[in-house]
C-alpha cells in the first residue's frame, strides 16, 4: 500500500491586491489536498464558482486521445443523488448558467449564480467529484456526440485540419501533438471502462482547484467549502510527468490539399512558457505582430500589399509546458501561398533585425494591459485567469504581476526574443492548398 506523508494545511496570508474592485484574495489548501482560491468582489450580487482539474489532453496516452474531453461530457450524465440532466435542471431552475471546457492542461467546470445560490455549486460539484455514474449506454451516446463534433469541427473544416496536422509535426514526442478532441480512430475505440478509470485517477481533491469570485465573505464561504469537500478522500497523486519535446533542429513543413475556398498559411515556432522571463517579451512581440487591424501583419498583408484577407496570431505562455508562438494568413483569391509566406517571413525578418519604435512598443503594452483590465472586470474571466495559473503551476500571483512585468519589456527585449526564437530551427509551416487549384498529375 502506498504511504503518504501527513499533509499540512497551508493558510497563506490574505493578500490585498486590486482586481476590478476586489477587496480580498486568499488561497488555502485543505487536508485532502484541495486548493481553494477565494476572491471577494462586492460590486454586484453575483458569483462564479469554478473547479479546475489538472488533467487534459497532455495526460492522455497514445491510443487514448480524446479521453479528457469525453470524460468532461460524461460528468453531466449523473450520480446516484442527481440523475441524468438533473444537474443542469437545478442550475437553470435557480437562475444560473453552467458549462465546462477541456484544454491541453486542464478540465474545468463552472456555474454562475446569484450570490445567494452559491451553496448549490458546493453540493453539486462535491457530489460529482466522487460519485459519478458512467452508464455504458450513456457513454456510447456521448462518444457518438464527440465523434460528430470532431467530424464537423475538424474533418469538415480544412483550416482546422491543417492546424491539427501542423501540431502533429511540431511535437514529435510531447503529447501536445495530439488534438484535445482526440484522433478519430482513438475516439471510436474508447470504452466505458477507459472513462471510469480516468475519472477515478484524476478527479480527486488533491488534483483540483476551486476558484470563487464574487459577492461573498470568505469567513462564511470557506467553512462551507470545507464541509462539502473536506471529507472527500485524498487520492494517489495522479501522474503529471510527460516526455519533454526534443529540440527542433530545422524547419518542418506540412502540406495539406483539401477542398477549400482559399489558401492558408499557418506558422508556429517553439517558444518557452511562463517559467522563462522571456514570456513577457514574447507576449509583446505577438501583440505588435498579429493582434488587431493595426498590427504589423494586418497593415502589411491586408492593407498595403492586399495579398491576404485575414491575418492573426497568438502566444500563450500560461501553459504547463512550452507551446507554439504562431501566426497565420488567409490568401486573397488572386494571390498565392508563395507570395503570402514570403510576406510573413519578411515581417519576421524585420523584427529580428530592426528595433521597434517606442510608440509601437507602448501601443502593444497598452493593448495587453487594457485586455487584462477588461477581463478582470468580469468575475468569470478573473476566475478563468486564476484557475489557469494555479492549474499549470504558475500560481495566481502570476496573474496579478502580469501587467507590471509586461510594462518592463523594452524594445531591445522584443528584438532579442525575435532573434532567439523566431528562427528557421524552431519553425513549423503548414500550407493549405485548395484541391481545385491543383493540376492533374501534380
């Protein structure tokens, strides 16, 4: 029998950090390992309750992809206390909304309620943390739903299909190479027992974080959370280690020929996550390159050269393991993939060789700061940021320090990370060629 060291309850000092008017933020770890983060926000009589499990596609094994997402679906299929559909009916009857989402690093569930209904979240989520019934017939039905979801969102969407292929070549070893929704062949082979074993392994209090933001008082809510969740037994520590991705040594290319209206270029570079101080400069770089119609890519490819209809990109450092810094462009009908790809490369070369102006740098920082401030004005999105940070290992302080660290980024920092990470050695290129543009025999 596996032995566990006595677990010490950790009570961190209540921090007084402004978050859209929030008065108190506190973090606790219960005896069974459940992490609880409470943010008092008294501007409106509403509350969001979120529970984050440290399990996503990152935790799946080859041949069992899609398991996290299918398990998320099954979490709405009932327990002995609350039968099929009853969870959602109770929430709706009490004027609330609820849903869930699965990512590479987590699976999360939430309810938004009037503040006086928070007890319902505690009762319902504590029940399905330990008492889920995975009925074989319901599993078959829900697996079919997910298979159809994959068919419509990926199989029938050439752009999503290309991006999926690019990630598969960008990550040769690390589980980020598999899509969150799972490969079609794996989905068809999943069993009810796969889901139940996965649930029992990962849906334990010591693998979960509760985040509550809204109109409540910590001294009243925390005892209720302890009463609802504190008696749930701590489970064995679920495995979290994954094989690290080996260093990429040259450009990789994925060419996809599908029925599509327009050509599409998608480029991804391997970059570090929040554990590197470069994450802030990479965020600024991504913003000035590809965020909005005033970004470099939009101005150059859409407005000036008129070779693309749409451009964009993103970088997310708040992940368990290093993700891709990516950018993309949809070619105009009268343009070509070669022209668009060359234009993208030219803009990257500029960032690697030229220092951005103070004005452009300040604009990018302001965009990031404004987005964070607007998000923090929502209980739901404030909880989302905190839940993500806690689950991937960054800790909730990362959220509150983020804007300050962004403002420290210099023009030289931006050039340095562009030179360091946006190179041919880290580059993965995906090209979508509409089938009707391919000549016979090509």
